[in-house]
């Protein structure tokens, strides 16, 4: 990931509904959630949710798959990983000791589908 894509991903998450959408999609992995259900769960009009999902998709944070008449959305963990690694590598400037406490905290030890331990 480069600086431009990292800025787009961070900007996409810097809005309440998009952050809530992304968090909900992470919680629903690996099943994903149809767009209409996302709108209902978050109390957002469907056309507004479509706009938010488009921004998250362009930022590389969600993927979509057509299933019949609906579109199923999932969190894009590769995009999240790339953004996080870019920030860690860039900010630490090759000095692993600076980032190690953060890396240790991020390594929650949970497998996909398991709840994340809260601090």
C-alpha cells in the first residue's frame, strides 16, 4: 500500500457510519452482510448506505459479491492489513523496538471468527 491509498482508507474510516459499517462487517466474517441488511442494522437509508459502501470499497476496506438480487459485503482484511503494515513500517522507520509494543497489542491471538479480547 502506498501513501495515497492509506490516506483514502483512513479518510473512509474517519466517518461514523462508515466506521460502524466496517466494524459490523468484521464482526460478521466470514458470512458477510447484504447491503440492505447493513442499512437496516445501522438505521441508515439504503441509498446513503450504498454511498458509504462505495467509499469503503474504493478505499480497499470492503469487498462485494453479487448473490442473486442482493450484494453481499465483507470486510477486506487484506486491505486492512496492508494499511496497518504501511503505517507501522513507515512510522517505525525500520526501528522495530518502537513498534513492538503496538505489534504485541495487535496480536490478540484470536483466530478468525473468535471474539477479540477487549483491553
